[in-house]
C-alpha cells in the first residue's frame, strides 16, 4: 500500500541511530511490510527475548530521533514493526487450556508493538492506525479474559486519544466485566464476625467502585459520540447494578429511542424489564421482556426472564410454555443469545481490527 | 451483536434436548383452594438421622399458628428426581467422569416408582432426559454429557423448578463447579421462585479445598475464628438456595467426595419424614412461614422455610 506523503515517512535519509539497528531485524520488518508475514514472524521468533528487546529498543530510538528531525524517515515502516510484534505475540501465546476463563494474555511483544503504535500517534497520517491499534489490543485482551491487561492498554490509548469513543467504551466494558464476574465475598450477614463483615463490606465497596468507574467511561463515550447506542445500554446496565434505577431506565430508554439494531434492542428491552421488575412494576417488566423475546424468539435469557416475571404475576401456564419453547430450541439455534456475550460484545472484533491494521501496514 | 463465542462453542450441548410435555396435574404452588401442605423434614443428631419418630414428636407452625400434622409414608409419594448438571468447559479432567459416576450411583438408589430427569447446562439449558421411571434412559443421556461453554446455574435451576412441577414432589439436585457467569436470574429472583415451588433442592458444588481457600483469603482473616465462613458470593448463594428449599448444600473437592455427596443425598431422602397438614388459622395469600421443632427431644430439624399461597384462580 502506498502511504500518503508524510515527509518523515518518505524521506530516505538515514540517521546515526538507525545504523545501530540489528540488520536482520530491519530486514524482517521490511519483509513483513512487503507481505511476507509468515517468514518475518518466524524469523523474529528465532531471536531470543533479549535480542528482540534490544532490536526493538534501537528501532524505537531511531524512530524517535527521526521524528525530532523533519524530512527524516523512520528506520523502517513502523506500522509493519508494530504488527510484526503483535503477530509474534499471538503466535507465541499458549493455546487455550480448556478453562472457562483462559489466561491467554498479550505479553511482552504486544507491549513492544504498543510502543511503536504510540510513536505513530503523533502524526496525522498514522494516528488513525494508532488509535485503532489500542482499541484492537484492548478488545483482544478483554476477549481473552485478560481484564487487567485490557484496562492497561485502554489507559495507554486514552493518554494519546482521551476523547476517543471506542476507547472509552472499551475502558468501561472491561471494568464492567471485572465487576460483574468478580468472584469475592461481598454479602454482609448478621451471623458474620465483625472482621468478616468488614471484609465483605470493603469488597462490595471495591466492586461498586469498578462499576462507578465504568459508568464514568460510558458517560464519556456518549459525550464523545452521541450516536453510540451501545454505550447507553452499558450505562443503563451499570446504573442498575449501582441501584440507580431512574438513571438506568433513562439510559436504556434512550438506547431504545436511538437504535434500530435488533441485537442491541434485544438487550435494552431485557435490561429495562429487569429495572421495572426490581421496582415491582411487573406489568411493565413483562411488556419489556416480551419485546426482548420478540426480537430474538429463540433467546433463552429473555425466555427465562419473561417466564419468571409471568410467574410473579400468577400467569403460570404461559410462564411454563415460554420456558418450554426456549428449552426445545437448545442446541438448534443458528446464532448465540446476545445476553450470553453482552459483557464482551464490543470486544469481539479484536482479531478483525488487527487484520485490517495488518493490511494497512503493507507497503 | 456477534455470532462468536468467547470461551465456548456455538452449540453448547450436543445432545438433542427433550423438553417435558406440559404436565397434566396442577402446579405445586399452593393455591388458596388447596387443602393440604406437604413438608419434607430431615431430623438428625450429630449428623446421624434419627429414625422412628411419630407425628406427635413434631411441633408444626404455619405463620405462627400451631398445626395438626400427620406423618405420610415416604413410600406412598414417589419422587421425581431432577438432576441439574453443569456441563461447562471447566468440567475437564476428573470432574466430568466423577460427576457421571456419582449421577449413575444416585439413579441406582432411586426406587422403581421414582421418576428421574436430567437437565444439562452451560450457558444454554437443555432438558436432556424428560422425567421417566426408565432410569436407563436417563443414564444414557448422562453418559453423553460433554464439557463446553459457560455457566448458567441459576437459570437452569429455575427451569428445573418451573418445568418439573407436576403435582407430585420434585427433588432437584444441582451440581456446579464454578461461578455462575451467564444466568439472567440472580439469587434474589431464584429465591422468589423457590418460595413459589414445592421442590426440595440440594446443591452440590465442586470447590477447592479449605486449605486452598485459605491460601487465597486475606492473611488478616486467618487469625480469627469465624462465626460464619466467608464464602465467595456464588458459594454462599448455593448454600442459601438449598436451605431456602429445605435441602442441603454439599461441597466436594475430589471424585470420592462427590460420589459420597450424591450417596448421602440418596440416603438422606430415604430417612426423611413427610409431614402433612391442612393449614389452620387462615389461608391468606402470600408467603407462609413454616416452623418445625421437635417436642421433648433433641435434634436438628431441617425443612423448607415456607411456601407461597397464590390467589384463587
């Protein structure tokens, strides 16, 4: 791909710093940029950890030096360098171990790639690449249940792009998932010793703190992009988690009003139903659960929610009929229930985003 | 939003589900027109069941009003045992074979007239074997379980409660090895469902040993003898759900302990008393609190904490 003309990208003047770069490393990056991805990744894979770090450090130094001087090219294509390290990271991470939350977290090579991406953020021509790189890395981390890493890369991205809506959404989503799947002991009971009660109270406070942080990021995402209806769904859900039913209802109703996306509307109505159910407005709850189920007639989550609400309103036969239908469809659905993946819905595209960035890195 | 699973496949349960037909009998939520209330009672001392008790040994109160209860022979009330088994992807290694073995032993302990059923769940719930007296059919379905997917334990238990009601009595045995991460319902909603059900629920959880738990607990807590354990929320929820439904919480950290837990559940069911009474002192709609004590004897009494009286249709 021919890049837009940026003096520092196109000039052919080399620097002293660039001369210190491992020649083989420079060659590997060049091969990657020419589309020889497999051999480039394999070649870098033969470097020791220390050799990779030294080569990348020299490359970054040369790139920085080039940035400080106008009309000086970086030592090699930086986008290709970033993607080379990302691909090596992916190739070297251990295979899924078969657990529900496998630890397949992007590591050292992803960190090197992120440093290259940060260098790209300072230029109009490449900052779009850099911005999407951090979103993709955060999504890949969250998808792999590496929530601290997801938060780390989102923070790094937000330092460079503080008002970027997808980054803000990714930040909130990783925090929301961490809070929701939080496996501690937060329920305080009267039969607990004071020490345990205090520990549970502290833990509950920490979890709510995560939800509050998530809420802040979702609000920021909406400010940055008023049309980001998914952020409103998340804002509604975390507001409900925090016991703020009014705010939850308002955010979810706005999501419904601003979107025509069926999967998103499915979630919004499902969550609105729960807000009304908690407020003992059972007829409204049933109505929203019905709308949710109508948007995905085979969905189990909506069917369970509706069935439960119908029982509360003593409509027992319909309650069981709804449930029976949903269970009869088990194993026969062609698409997944959107509720199952709600917490990671925005993170599903990490690999696709990297594939697009990889194409952009070709020269 | 997407059609891709994070840590599980698209088809969570490979076995074609068999949804039970609508039961012919009335649901077990006690209606104002229903005459009698049946309560399973377990009596023990030092962990050992106390046999040979008579109706006169029990004091039963319904919403604080003393009731005239009689004992019903357990043999006269066949059980409907619903096994609700976690098949999520964490059930790897020794866990799934151990669960299958424990389930088979439990089925063998049922009486010929008792019915059995199997519900499997990951993030998706499926009736893998409808209620039947043909235990071989249930065993066959059990043998086909494969681990895959996430965990919707609360939703699965709700489905078992709601669909196993058939006028007779249901015993639900829920097994899970991990934290619920994809249920829509939470503990509060499930407790409400239990209050409106007549099912007896035992929960069996595979969890790390106490020593391993302590290793991950805050160090400052080890010095204190707790008056109640600091269970993770999902363990505490399973304990609470079982107790609310008159059953027990069982913990296992090895195949042998799992086998023993299921054997003990079967044993406990064989030593239960069934008390029957026609509520005196009002049939008001809503929650009825049941209190059962022993008269003139020492022992631990375990029974469901109450029932829900639905309005007249």
